[in-house]
């Protein structure tokens, strides 16, 4: 008997424990955030999130393709085409959830390089300046059929893994930076979203409180704004991926949702963009039923609805458009001393100017927040959180722009971006992780006094700090101070001390087609001038003479020292011989001899092409040739 009593007591305790675990106690409510996720695991380098409803998701970190303020309208439409194609690739039963996260930060020089005085002062000036940083994540979710029991479907799982890789390939093929988050990265991102903390290295939760208007998280407050109220979808009848901003009486394209990245007074903003792909036949059938129902009650509003539905059906049939359900919301996080109503007013006014009226529904803050978790989007209510539209219209409501970040390159030249903070750019285009060219050139264009010399001084200074050899040809002494600062070599041209060189001094191993071309152009410039006409015969003649000149020298013939003097003597002797050998007529040998003689010994420019440059210059890292004294000198025939 005692044994039965003991067994009954044990069973009773187990039953009570199970009841408390499942339903909680009368004084303790079950936590809403328990079991949002079942688990996070890594499969072939992809972090897969499993929700408590049996849905599974993969998250990609990506970079939006459109450069902000680039004035490139085509890039907005290319984005729309790309994500419309992604929706087509995924198809029924999938959803994409794009999250653009904007965080207010304070600038800090995080480079480990040692800076000299001017660079140190440059970064000290910007220290602590506020700016907005952004990051973008794309979550791909496959919906699981809701039932009391979940079972593993190998076909659906294989389809999911194939399609998420296809989406990744589509992003890469479009030139976007995209990579899957691993298990650890996925877990960290989920934790940061839960805490609405995308700034601190360590994330912790100190408290969570929900009221009718906001959500409290420690010392921060969040508010959710749903862009569309399905009961009154106040949206423009026609939208495009961008809008125009007036700059100096000129229209500049900016993102249609550009307002989300510059909301004043916020710590962070998360813009959630969710697109659900339903069964197309089913949705078309529902549309047809709606059309017939409106047509059966012929009043003006119903007739307008019928026309709208017919127009959508025609577009779908002719252009193979895809029907999708969408949801958009904004999560704003502010400090406790910030009036969140000011943020609300700013958002409502900014969207109102675009013809988009923010939903007044605020009572479902917690529900919106929970369903905005990465991978939990299918929790959005089909009755009041989703609305039906075409895929290209849905994609137009996505955020498409990227904020410029410093390039990953060993060669950094810092510029100040439009937010007023330094950003590192590889102006060579060939030193960074993404090499753009092997032959970089650029020019600086601007009116007098616009800052051309100031810019080049800044760029040259930064390049020299990174062990780049600098050679400048200057007029106006713009770089004298910088040259003195770096203890460089400053060479001024005067009639008493002209700048000399010897381009004919070439070693056998240095001789190539480029050297031949340079010398040929030099000779032609002296002979014909910059505006002269060179015949094919003259071009070939000079090319042959130069080749024979170096063949004779390399063959140890009696050429003497390589310089313009010896070339002049060789060419004036050899050119008439070539003309006689080949029966060439019409070559103006007299003008050739006369014009080139100016650079021969005894001529007015005898030193220009005959004297070797100071050999010590090859050891200098900063050289400036100042030629201002010859800028206004009269040009002599040469």
C-alpha cells in the first residue's frame, strides 16, 4: 500500500511539473520569446535557422549595388530586375526578408598605420564626428506546412539548398558582394537584433518592456512603423525605384526610400522588406473572383475596381509578371532622453511627401517585432500585415543604395565623404582586393581657385607617406612647400641652369618597341612641330634610322656616346643614303637638318637632349621640376 502511495505521489509531481513547464503558473506568464528559434546549425558553410514553426532560413550578408548620389538612374532599375528575377527563382512557398540596418557611429581612426604629423592632425580633426553606417542582410525562408507534427521532407530540403545557392550566384553575377553567414555569425546577428544593438562589441539584455506604443530594451526604446495599412493602402498609383532630389536647380535621383537612412535623433534604424511568393494560379483565381464580385454590383467604385483588376491581369498575361504579398516596416531605436514623437513626425512627413501614409496601427508592436526576426517572417498575419501587388512594384519599395566604406587596399588616399568623415579610396585601381585596372590615369579639372593644387598636394602627400616615389612638373610653385616638408629635390629651370636629359642613353636590355616609339615621336615633334603632318614614308624613314643607329651601337660600330649629337650625325649621313637606295623623292632633308640642328652642339638647345640628368635624383623619393620661367617664353622653331 505504501508503495502505491509513493508511486501516486511521484506521478502527481511529474504531472505538476509538466503543467508548469507547458502553461506556466498563475503568477508567471510564459515568455513570448521562448522558442522563437528551434536551433541554428551550419550546413556546408551556410548557417541555417530553424524556427519553432518548422520554417528554415539562410542569411546572406550583402552590399546594395547603387552608389548613393551617383546620379545613375539605370542602376535603380537593374536592382529591380535583379530582385524580380530572384523572386522568380525562389517561387511558391518562399519568402525573402531584406533588412537594411543603419547605425549612428562616431568616427575613430581604426588603422594601425603610424601617421606623420599632417595625417595625425587630419584624423584628430574628424575624431568623434557622427555619421551613419549601414549593413544589409538578406534572409531566404522556406515555409513549412503548419501541422501538429513536423516531419523532414528531403525533397523540400534539397530544393531549399539548391535555390539559396542560386540566389547567391545571381547576386555575385550582378556584381554584388554577398556571402552566407555561418552558425556563429547567424547567432550573433540574431542576438543583436533581439537587443536592437548593432554598435557595441558585447551585446546584453538588461530588461524588456512592451507598452502600446513602444518596446523598451534596457536603456533604449524602440518603435515599429508599418508602412502600409491594408485597410487603407495609401500608396501612389504608380511608383518607380527612385525619386528626384533638387540640387542647384538640377534633379538628382535618390532611392525612393532614402528617408530611412537619415532619421534625426536615432541610435539605429532597421528597415524590414518582406516579399512572400504565393501560388500564382490560386492568386489569379482569387483575383478573377474579386473582379466578378465587383462587376455584379455596378456602381462607380466597383467599376473602377474591375478596371484595375483587368489591368493587372493584362500585365501578368503579357509581361509574365509575378504576384507577391509584401510587408514593410521600420524599427527605430532611440536613447531614453530622446522624444520618439519627433522621429514619428519626421517619418510621417517624409513619407507623406512621397504619397505614402504610415499605418496608424501601433497596438501590435510586439507582434511586429517578433515576426521581423530573421526567418520568422511567415508569422506576419495574412489578414492585416500583408498586401498583394506585383513583384517589380514590391521591389521598388526596397532600399537600394549603399553608403561608401573604406576600400580594403594597402594604398589608401583619404577623402571626405558626403557625411563629412574620412573614407579611404584606392585611386590607382590596382592595389586593392578588387583590382580594376593595370594602367591607371586621372586628371583634375576645375576653374582657377577651385582647389586643384590643394587636392593634388593632399593626394601626393598621402601617397608619399605610403612609400610612393613622387615626380612633379610644376608651374607656379604650388608644390615647393610640400617638397621642402619632405626634404625633396626642387629643381627650377632657368636659362643659366636648364633642365637637361639624355633620352638616347638606352642599354641593350632596355631597348624595346616602346622606347623606339618614344624616340620616333620626339624626332618628329622637333622636325614637324605639334601641328605638322607626317607621311607614312617619313614615319618609316625615321623609324629605320633609329633602329640602325642602335644596331650600329650595340654592334660596336663607331657611333660614340649615345646622345642626340651622335644620333644627329648618324641620321644626317644615313637618311640621304636610304633615300638613294630606295628611290625616295620629296623628303625635305634641308628642313630636317636645319630644325634638328638647334639641339645639336652649338645650337640654342644643345644641352637639352645631350646631358645626363643628375644621377643622384634616382635616389630621391620626392622631386619637383619647376618650369614656370619658361611658361611665358617665346616659342622658337625647333
